[in-house]
């Protein structure tokens, strides 16, 4: 290797300085991609939850049993039910997996809906029957009830449609059905319409009813993974028999406790989401597009065209949106981000659909 001369050193340092000066300009010229594809909360966890996670790192050497018990105590007080009626999961998706294992046999679900539980059931060898949503994008509970299921899955509000199944129909279905029923209320906190009502209080009188909640949405913890099930103790024991030990870590548990305690953050998130949703719906309406009435943190837009090329074109323009749902090939699912992110989406969407 030849010796480094002063001229070489000056040339290399000069190149480095020039590159450093250009980087901010490049960053301005090429905006970062906007991610509106996974129904995440763009505002993230509450400051209290972030502080709790940092502090919990000091307890990383401890197994999470004590912390899990503390969160269950918090949830017990929140919902007014004994602690034996709760089971924590590594996200509510783990609860879906446990249910698919605990209730082998036919799984009945809507089409389209959140697909995870179908994948878990099929991996176990259970048959899966899908029933199309009705004309109002609600679950067709009458048809679902007639399928003789071991387990019925109802996502309410539903993903990907952001629609709700009315509370009167839900109550009648739960009273009439003899199947185990899992109601996924991941988007519960965002629903504010008169037709929606949580079925969680019905676990007191309805054996076989499982209600799942998640910290991924309103609490902004999708990357941390925490959820829970609420059901009668015999059902909780049935689910727990399928569970891995200590599947929820101390970081997530600390954030969960802080989030439950910080009700103001969740309420602020609900208000922000509602305001952004109203603005997006109004702007798209002015441009002649219709949407399924949304009760979640995303909207489903009728684009009046095959949506797959549109998804690809938006990605090329730096806007990630929801995937294709085969049952609705002309509808586009878009997560509600921050106002500036939605402005970006609206500009790019207008350019591609003009």
C-alpha cells in the first residue's frame, strides 16, 4: 500500500464534506415513504408508556410472571371482572392462534376479514368456511350460525372494511348460537357510531364467548406485541392450556400497564383519528369517491377500478397502502396517518385517479 499523502487526505476529506452537505438536499428532494398499510397508530405509545419501557429494561433479567400478574390486576379493575377471566397474549394474534388450537373443528368466519385465525386453523388441519359480508358490509350472522361451527370468528369493527355489525344483531346471535364465538375487538376504541357496542360485558352470561383486545391500535404498540382475551374461567383455562409459557415480555407488560393508566392518551388518539378520518372522507367525497362507513383507524375506498395496479403505482410514488383483498378487488384500504401523511396520500391518489 502506498503512503497517504497530504493531497490524498485533502481530496478525501473534501469529498466527505461535500457528501455531507449534499445529504440534506437529497433528503429534501426524495421524501421518505409514507406507510399507510398496516393500520398502525401513527402517534405511537404514550410518553408514559415509553418511559415505562425504558425503565423495564433494568428488569430484563427477570421472568415476566410478576409483571404479567400486575397487568392482569389492572385489566380486572378496568373491566370489573375477576382476574381469572383474563389471558395475556403476544399480541391478540396469539389469542387467535390459541383459540384455533383449543377449538378444533370447523372454523366459520366472514369474507373478507382478518385472515390470521384461518391460517392457524388450516395449519392445525381444521376446515375453514367463509361467509360473504352482507350488502351493508356487516357479518351475515344468520348464515354463519347455520354452518355448525366449532368456532365462529367475528371481527367487529371488521378489518379490512372498517364496518361494524350492529349491536342488536350481535346480541341476538350470541344468545342463539351454541358454538364458541371469538369476537375480535382490535378496533373497539375507534368505533363511535350508534350501531356499535362492545360485547365484552356479555361474557358474564354467555359461556363460550371470547373477546380479544389489543394494545397495537389505540395504544400504539404494534411493534411491542401485547393483547388479551376476556372469557369465563373455564374458557380461559382451555386457551391457556395451548399457550407458551411467558410469551409476553416485561417491556410490553410495563408499557401495557402505563397505557391502561393513561386514559387521556387513548382519548386523544381517538379524537385525532376521528378528525383525520372526517377530513379524508370529505376530501375523497369531493372528488367523487365513496367509502364504506369507517369505524376504525383506516378507510376502504371504492376506486371503481382494479386496485392492484393502483397499489403498485402508489408504492412507486412513496406511499404504501393496504394489500389487495381478493373479495373486494376494486377497494383500497388506507390507514389513517398523521394529517401531513394523509395530504401526501391524497395528492398522489388524485394524480393517479384523475
